[in-house]
C-alpha cells in the first residue's frame, strides 16, 4: 500500500528545515535571503505534501463479486480499508468464482474474486470490457482446501489421493472399505454409507480440487478439471457454506471446502510416505514450488500449482484465490479506486488481517512486491 507517502512528505519538510537551520552564516544579508528562500521552499514543500495527501484521500464506490472462499478475508479487508479510506465503500458479493468472472466479463463489477484464473475463452471475452490487454490476476489469498467429514467418534482420518479419488467418484461407498481401513489401522470405522457432498454452483474450489485429484491420482480420477462437478449421485450444495452445512448435518458425509470455513474434523492427506494435516504453512509450501501460468500478459501472476508435490510437510490440496482486474478502466477515478484497494489487500496489513480472519497463508514478501508492481500497471481514463 502506498500510504507511506504521507509520512515521507512530512519528513522531507522537517528534515529540510532542520538542515537549513543548522547551517550558520556570518553575513546578515545572506541569512535574511536564505531565511526567505527557506520559507519559500518550505511553503512549496508543505503545499506539495498537502496536495499529495488530498490526492491520496479517495472517495467513491467499488463493486466486486466472486469466490465465496474469500468471504471472511474480504470482510476483514473491507473493514481494514475503511480505516484508511473512510470515504470509499467496497461491496463484495460472494456468489462464487464462476459468477464473479461472468460479472467482470459483463462489466457489472470493478473486479472479480476467483479461485481459478480466466480460461482462454474468458481472457478473450473480457477484452470487450477491459480493453485489448484484457485482465490481470493478482493473487490475494492462499488457503488449503480441506476435506471435512462427519463420523461420530472418529477424530483423525488418513486418506491417500488414490482412495480420496475413488470416494469422490463413488467407487468406494462404505466407510469401512478395506482401502480406507488400511491407512487407519487404529481407527474403528463404521459400516456406514459415504455421502459425497459437492458444490452445486460453478466453483474455483471445485476446479482446484479436481486439478489435485487429476495430478495426484490420474488412474483413479479420469475427469478433466472443471468448475462444474462431474459426478452425479452425491449431495450438491451451493457455495462454501452450503457444503459445510450439509456435511455437518449428515452422518457419513464428506466434502471439500475452503479451510477457513471448516470448524469440525478434516482428513489428513497422503503426501509421499506421510499424511499431512491442512495448515496455512503447509499450503504455502506448494505455492512456493509452483510456476507462472501463461496468460499472455507479461508479469501476470496466475499460477500453475504443483499439485503432485511429494515435499515433506506440504499440503497439496490448495487454492490460490485471485482478484481479477482490468488492465484499463474507462476513467482514472475508477482505476485509482481499484488500485488503491488492491494495494491494501496485498500489503502486510491486509494480508495479516486476512490471516487472522480466515486462517490463510500471507503472501511472501517477494510475491507481494510482484503484486504491487502488477497493480501499478493498471491504467484509467
């Protein structure tokens, strides 16, 4: 965030005054001239600082929509930003990643929240609203995708990716199936039907989960990653909260959801020779091992995540949620509002607020600096 400029400008005025005062001169005329010159310079610098502060004090409305996984983080970002820019109103509708991208393409919002980056068709379509260079992806939220389950008396559960894939493909249908029992020898698993709970709406969380299954268990999971769930016969629920509600109210249920919404039990996932619980730190290890996606825009920060990592302590079911913004807006005021809010989101304060509210992993200093540089490229007017 660039609000440090206020303090810098004031510091320049004070420093220049102190330095000039400390300089002696035996010539009274010179002293008078220097004092006058000093006053003029200080007045000019004070005026510049005041102008800079006035320019940075923004007002207006920002409208956004998208990933429900970001809901808790967005509430924290909006509250924190209000303390910085009290006259800017930010509204966010957590309608899901697919809905957010559709609204951006339709020109209905200023930016979209999404757990998946724009596909090739969407990148072309958004140019009608954002100009010839289209839209950029700013990573703002790193979170594990947890696997919540509802089994009374079962506090820990280990699932290898091959077993997890067969459960969600409904090939394994009982909790005491030998494949599950094999990795949970000290757990008394019930003879109970498994109820798979998936997202009813198009979701970036769904796409991230399917990407993981495709990479980690390609023989067992043969579906192409998509925003829509491909397997019929489970319980479909809208948005993150809907999945959690169904899992917590249905004995034998299992689902997938952004970890910030999970308050009950969740499975540990097989990685190499170990089973890893979700945590922000374990998710961040996967992001650090990932490479940039090719979106056709230099410096864009969409990522192809290292889903099949076997690094010790890494939790591979992870999502990186983005704010997708236009490279160019019709007017400078709109561009400045969006840029200022996004700078706050990726700042140390913004990331700390999200981490406290949603348990997300803060962006690394390197990734945050890249995000700031990318945000600065947004044009307006």
